[in-house]
C-alpha cells in the first residue's frame, strides 16, 4: 500500500464534467489499494 497525493485546480475542476473526471482518477487509485490525499485549489469559472 502507498500514499498518493493528487492536486487538482483551475480548468480540471471548472465544471461538472471535469469534476467527474477528477473523481474517476481518484477512484482509480483507491481501487489499486492506495491511500489518496486530494488537494483542490482554485476553481476556474466558466462564464
């Protein structure tokens, strides 16, 4: 088992579609048995 740190921000968390992709990446590491630490920085606004 290991620890994975994932950081997401800007355009990667700009809308629901992108957030779903982020969740998939997090779950992919969890399914491998990793402990995951997630850092989310500023969200880009899509106007």
